[in-house]
C-alpha cells in the first residue's frame, strides 16, 4: 500500500511539474516496410515526401533493428520494452497477456489521454492497455484493405473505403475530439504494405512505364550459406497470381461471377471498376507475354519482381499521402512544436534481395526496421543516428519523454541520449535477435524456416541455427549483403568466439529473472 501511494505521489509531481509542457506523442506505425522504399534512407528507390519531411525535421535512425522479425512478437516487444521470451509472444500464434506491464497504460495513468487506432494484430483484443481503441478485425487480425471491419469496446462496424485513409480519418477525428487539457499518446497503426497489397484507388495507376532497380543479390545462389537457406518458401518466383493482383478481367467476371477472386468481392462497384481500369491492361499484357513464351527462367522472375515492387510502392505512396494529412493537421492546430512524432514498422522486408519477398530472417533487410523521429527543440533537424537501437527501446523512450521513470525490468534503453550529436556517452555495442516461429527440426514451421538466434555488433554478425548446429558469420563492413559466410575461416575464430560468449551473456542478462 505504501509503494502504491509513493507511485501516485510521483505521478502527481510529474504532472504538476510538466503541466501543459509535457509533449504529445504520436506513433505512426506500418507493417513490413523496407528501408529502401523510404526516400530518406540511403539507396532508396522511390520518393516519400512526407516521411522524408519527418527525417528532415528530425532524426533518421540508420541502424534500428527489431528483436524478432515477425508481426505479433514485434508489436509485443514495442508495448513491453522486452524481448519475446520475456513478454510471452514468441510467434504469431502466441497469446497476448494484456495484464502485463505496457508503456501505454503507465503513460495513461500519469495524465495522458491514450488511444490506439488501426492494426493491433495480437492474439487477444486490447483491454485497458489504451483508454480508447479501434482495431482492424478479421483475417487473423489483419483486416481488409477495402471496406474493413473495425472492432472497439462498442462492438464491430464496417467502414467503406481503403484502410489506410480510414485509419487516418479515425486518427484525425480522435485528435479533434480529445480532451485538449491533457497531453496525448496516439498510436495510428496501418496495414500497409502487408500482403495482399491493394493500393488505394488514387494510387492504383502509375509506374507502368517504369522499371525499378533490381537488387544486386536478386539471383543469389546461397553458395556459402547454411544448407536450408535456399529451401525457404519465400522466393518471389514462387508468388501466386492473386498475390501479384493477377486476376480475371471485368468482362470475364461479368460473364461468370464465380471467377471473381475474394479480394475483389470485398470491394464495392466503384472500387472494383477502378481496380479493373488499372489492372486489366496489365493482366492482359501478362497473358500476351505468356502466350509468346517471353516469361521463362530469369525473365519470369524479373517480371514477378516488377509486379510485386510496383504494388508495394503504390501502397507506400498511399501511406505517405495519409501521413502528410496528419502532419498538416499538427501544423494547422499549433501542435507540431510540442509533439514527438515517430514513424516505424514492425520489421523490415525483403523486396527482392536474395530473390525473396518476406521477413523472419536475421539478415539485414528484415532485421532492420525504419525509425524516424521529430521532436522540435529536442532533436536537431537533419540528425542521423548510427548507434545500434532496437524496437524494445521505444517503450522507455516514450516513458522518459512523458516524464516517467523507466522500470529496471525493461530490456530497452531510452533513446534520448542519441538526440544530441555527442558520441561520448555509454551505449550498447551489440544486440540480440531471436526467432522462435520455426517449429521443430522435424517441422520447420511457417515458410519452412528454422528457429535461429544471433548477435550483431557494429561490424560483425553471428547467427546460430541451434537445432541444426549450423552457424553463419558475416563481416558487414566488407560484406554488407551477407553473401559470404565466414564461420569456418580460421582468421575469424577469435571474433566468432567473442560473439558466441556475448550471445550467452546477453541471453542470461535478459532472461535470468523471467
């Protein structure tokens, strides 16, 4: 009882001290967003003016990583500030324990108005993690791109439109109706660009005459990697037609409605007509290429890549448009100066690298997550942060921003020391990764992938496929594409031994009390 009283006394002093100066926190979050499809990141292949604006006016984190490159575990890690094993969400089938400590509940207790809108995607609906919430419902928590159903404490409701715009509309409505005497924490969490990639109507057309660059590793032969790497079920060349928006034409569906694929049946007449207007010419061209035997071998793989990446970027374009609406609202309502804006994603994504279109691996493309922050007066414009950070760092960052203490049980670190250009402060030198969704040696689980774990420092990466006693080791300075596994090279034995020892230490540090 005495402890509880002391906690509330602390909160009282925090609220009194900060008053209206306590910053608002706006967390913008997507699903499966690759770094190379954000204009502000080096090597980008497209333009994202509104995301780039956040980076230009704040900080771009170039070495931001997740702890487990898969949707549910990543979201749980952000909420709890802990690795998967500690928060209980080790895979997409893991149940969410909403009674455990989460940053949003603590911030709400301290006087913030808190809200969640969009993609929740945890096994178990929110309870009191947020004071108000509206989440995508159906399809395993994914929701539909067009005319999605939303779930709230009031029940379910279907909304007409594209999910990206609808989530933004709901977020703006929440901001307008909030208690303006309180600071706010709002999480707007989008479905894009997660599979099945359906861009909004105004972004369906375009890029037909553009060929996006193909990753240098697109035709990777995996010659030095572990034996099962080339056997995973994530190759672009294996994508099914409907995933690439290859479908019957409007005329063919009108003649035989049974030919209508499920994703089109979810659209209303106006939406379907727009889709057919954009995609029927592409699909007729595709058929012609097939008839002329022009899609064989590498040509087929390259065609699939272009279909995939264009829809991926069309979805990103739609997202960037909506983020622009939110930024404009902050400007127009004098909120920008006192609002910490964060953009991130649950993980990165392979957009053709190694011939893949997925995540899950500890390889850089999925292990890295975008992270962009703007906080006027706190983060110098145009900052570039190169230190190793992880998604478990977001919870303590939000706590510190709101004036709250960071519990010792949290695995992450508050990012505020990185907001200055000074480099003479203590910071982590390595990070831990663990992927548990791979089943057993007899059954590798989703995507035919094994469980694995590893450690990355500022130069080297060590990956352990422990159920198969196979290892991979990379010198990222000389081999950033991770093509040359050096684990059996004698000259690297000292570094490998050092990282193996550090891996054990990190695991012990994070899980000895859990």
